[in-house]
């Protein structure tokens, strides 16, 4: 599946009210490590079934970033049934993220 | 524009420079401060020296060898590196330098000071990257831990965003600066969900919203964090060609961990240099 774009407007509907696991990558265009995180997120979206993967641009969506206490990017949060279950702060390897998704 | 810029002039960095220069590339080595090798009194386990050799002598010989081959060597402090897409910009104390490839041979330095609460609040108010995380501290009160030029440079970057900056030297001598400084030893960093307070050993407390750590000089760990180079613990991950996860960036020597020996640094430096040569030949064909 392709990577979805979440924002302040659709976050409630598409993440919090959804069942199952959703991986959200909080990033910004000016952040070097976020650029290196991005292809890993794309691969996870492509390879792992039964999971929704999306991104939040923290520059454009400060409300969600602040609600989930994002103070360093990239940060990845895995939501399950609308609740944050796991947070990865900083550039994280694919295998580390995958082990949380299985 | 350089073909190869190498940060560090120890056995890994110099060895990389020799191989890159012999392939006729435009090579620069930037170094500053003390190398581990320079501080080693006597080396008894390196090939070819029947009575051993003084660490400082071997270190200086390496730099002279590179100079004799025509490698450009500059003494300067690197503050940061930016990925421009297919080239890199290195910001030093004196200038900005653009290069097609970068070899990190800085050795390994612990970027995390030994202060209670540091690890607990990483990503929760404690950051190692002003450029990445400064944005989250708009109009807030922050502290920068460090006392060198690197700390002052990070403070300067942050001064455009945050409200107040205090430089905390954690017991070291305070630098001359327009920023507020505090040279007391830090006892603990406290908070709840995020950082709130710094307590000093004399019992004084100050409130902060965030802390940026920039102790000593910027090294491999700092460059990895700001560029997004994959690490395992404090070491940079490389494959057998010394390639990192960023195309055009290589790491070698103590920065990659493993056996912390000259022979390993020399081998990895050679490999990194040769890999950069390969990369440049394709780069020049494609661009």
C-alpha cells in the first residue's frame, strides 16, 4: 500500500477512529535524518500487509505533533485501535520497526 | 568543489587520503584536536617497527606522508554537515566547503555526558541536533550543554528560534560569549513527560523547556545524528566497502567500532578511499 498523508484535519478519522495498527512517521522537509527514514517507511508500507502507514508533516500540522509530545524528529508512533502503543525517536532501522509490527 | 573531504587525520583518515589522492582525485583532509594515536606513548603491535614506535611520531609521519603526496590538509573545526542532494556542504569555523564525497574518520567520542536523566529524556526535550529539533522550542527557554566552539555554534543556530539560551559548561571553564553561561556542575536533569528542570550540585535549580547537548567538538556521533547516518549504539554502521546508508558518505576507523587498532583503521581507511574513488568515477560520468 502507498503511504498516506495525515494532517490536522483527517487525523481523527483516519488514525484515531480506525481499527488495527497504523504507523505514523512525523517528519519535516528540513530534517536530514527524516529524509533517510523516508525510504524505510516506504518499504514498510509496501512490504507489510494489514497495516496502514502514513506521514505527518510537523511543520504544517503542529497540533498533532504537540498532542503526541513530538520534540525530536523523525519520530514514529504505532497506533493500535486509535491508541499510541509504541514510539521510536530518531532514525530507526527497518528491522527494529518490523519487529514491533509482527 | 572537492572530490573527497576526509574529516580526521588519524590512521584511518590519512590512509583514505593516500588511496584517493593516488587515484588523482581532489582530496582535502580537515582535522582538529588530538588524535587517540597522538596520545599513545608507544605502539608495539603494529607491523614493521621492530622496536615499536612512538604514537605521536607515527601520527605526524602519516600527515607528512599525505602532504608529500599532495593531499591538502587543513586544521579547522567542523561544526556541521548538510546533505545537498548529491553533494555535501561542510561548515567549519573558517569556511563552507562543498564536496562530492565525505569520509568520516574522526575516531569515536562519547557525545552523551554522564549526567543523571540524560538518557531518560532523549527525544523528550533533550536533543543532539539543533538543526533538526530547534523548531520544537520556538520561544522557549533552553540550555546548551558544552563549552567549546561547537556549543556556541549550536547556540547561535538556536538563537533565531528560541526565547532564552543558557550555556551550561557542567563544571568546565565558561567560554567568552554573549550568551548567558553557568559553569556549575550539573547533578540531575528532571521532568515528567518532558524536561522541566536542571539541578546543580550546589542545590540551585533552573527551569528549562529543552536541552541541546554539544560537548567538546562535533564528532562522528554528531554528524550521524544530524545527517541521518544509521548507527548501532555509538558507532556508525558501514558495509564491507565502508559505505554508510547515505550515498557518498563513508566511515572508517574507530568511528565504526569493532577492533580499535591501527591496523584496522588503516585497512578501513584504504577501503573507504577506494570506494570513494569508485563512486567519483560514476558520479563524474552521470553528472
